[in-house]
C-alpha cells in the first residue's frame, strides 16, 4: 500500500479543486441520456398505474404529460446556467446545481438551496432502498407461490432485503466520483428499459385476458370527497417524483465534452430522455390501470405475483434491483461530493480527510482508499437503510419527497437563475409568464406535500 501526498503538502484542497475543474470531459448526448434515464426511470414508474387509478382515464395521462412538459422546460432553463455569463461560451463553469445557484443568486440562496438539494438526494436513496426491497421480496414470494412446500421460507421481512441492498451500496459508494460511474449508468439504463417493457407487456397481456380495459373516467371510488382529494394529492406527488433529474442535471452536463456547446447537447439529451420516459410512463401507467382497474397496486409488478410465467416477473424485478443499484449511486454521488468538498475546505491539513491510499490486492485492480470516503459514505448508506426500515411506505414517501423538493429545485431556482442570467426586465411578457409558472408550481407542490403527509400519518396509525 502506498500513500499519495502528505499531511504537510501545501493547499491540498486547492489542488483537489484544480483537478476537479480540469477533469477530462468525454460525455456525449448518449452518455447524458443514459445518466438521465438511469435517474428518471426508477421507483417512480412502478407507481404510475396507481396514480392514474386515482385520477382517472383523463386526468391521469394528462397529468403525466403536464409534468413532463414542466420538467423539459426546467431542464432547458437549467442547462443555460452551466456556463456564465454566456450560456454557450462563458468561461465560468458550474460543476453542480449548488455551484450554479451560488454564482447566479449568491451564497445565501446557495445555502438555502443546499438544504433542498441534499434532502432530495438523501430522500431518493431512502426511496430506492424501499423499492429494491419490494422487488426482492416479490421474487421470493413468486418462487414460494410456485412451491407450496416452500411457503415457510417466505417469512423474510422487508428489512432483511433492505440490509442486503444497503450492503451492496456500501461497496459501490467507494467509487470516487460521478465521472467514474458511466458504466453503472449504462447498465442501469438497459435494465430500466427491460423492466419497463416487461411491465408494459404483462399489463397488456392481462387486458387481453380480461377481454376489456378496466377503469373509469373518475378513477377509483372513495368513501368521501376528502379521501379522494388526499389520494389525488399523493398521485400528483408520485407523478412529479417520476421526473426528478433536475437536481443532477448540472452534474451530468459537467461530464459533457465540447464542442458542441454543453447546453445544446444537454437540451438534446433532455428532450430525448423526457420523450422516451414519458412514452414508457404512459404505456406502463395506462396498461397497468386497464389491467387492474380499482385493484391497481401501488407497485405495478406486485400485481403479477401469481402470474403463470413467474420467471418473467422475477426477471423484471431483478432488473429493477439492478437499475436501483445504479440509480442510488447516480443520486448519492453529488451529495457525497458536496459534503466531502466542504470538509476538505474546512480541514485542508487533515490526514484523515485528504489522504488517498492506493491499494493493490492479488487478482484485483488497484483502487483508491480514503478514510473520509470510507467512513462518511458507509454511515450515509446505513442511515438511508435504517430510515427506510422505519418508514417503508412506498407511494406516500414518493409523494412527500416530491412535495418538498419538486417546486424549489425543478421550478423556483431554475426560473430565478434564468431571470438573473438573462437580465429580463420586470413585467415584460417573458417575466410575467415565468413568474406565473413559478407560482403555479408552488401551489401544486404544497398540495402534494400536505396530501402525502396525511397518507403517511394514516398508514402509520393504521
């Protein structure tokens, strides 16, 4: 084992900053699409049939298209803030969402935004732990259903599977940074397409077997109008959660090579990704609702536990787990970087924080070991796993996360940064439209947050 640097090296944090800013950027529109699809098609797609079931045949699909449009507009605004002052040729780059906010809106806004960014990244980790456990349990349950003598072996609780997923993430969390996980994103993107196709196909086959499409214009009936409103709020939150990549857009854009200008590549990648994911969302959500009607499950694939071709359902759930392994890292790497860069800034002479050791074990490639990375990232993964065990409520957790983060990160800060960068005068047509867009997003976000919190409270009390 050999070590890099020493505790007395001058300004190690400045050297690390220089290295980060001069990293070789080799990303293309297709690697960006892979990152986005990995981050977008995940736990959200499994809840869309349930969401459409709450909103009905008209409201459900229109809501998906509505949030897709908002996300695409937001991505266009954000991609222009990567370089400054000119969005295509400006000399100043922002390596993260928080860097962009700090440059355009100042340190105070950056700190405020940092709360939402880190809460969102942390929340995605919790959601992915829950979803992976559901999928692993579904595989186990499917196998037990095929072997009646093995019913006793179906007794493992979700917490057991959450711990397995957490252990895998502890290992993968030692990948140094976002630039080193392109292979993981590509693998996860491939598996996301696989289970989206399978979910869509299984639902379509179920509709054919039923002989008709289930569901109604008004959606699943409820005992009262109040209950309907709360469920509609949760459904809106789940759909909003299905388009969460704004928070990692700048990090993805920072991996792109130029020319062409990064914002042009990012806009193309965002457009391709949103169109592709929306197509899958509509197909999975609509076919799922048509297949199950009022009995549509919160997680689509759990509705096929007794399907005769159980191996296909098992394969789809395995693809979900593989995808979520990658998606967890896509959303965790920016948070790791935020915390570790701050600690390096605060403690530039700390051996524990700044030293990197290169280890070479027999039959294994050399890898980097940093004690800060090892301890912090392990503790981070452990905490997301523990919280997922305490609050394993799939649909409600997604809705709460969307209610907290969707408006500030997808609408408010992108609008504010764009207004500042473009020097748009107050009360002009563009200014009024963007402000109206922002206020409308705030109202939707508050509605989904209140409804989803009510759902968690009701689930916990029951």
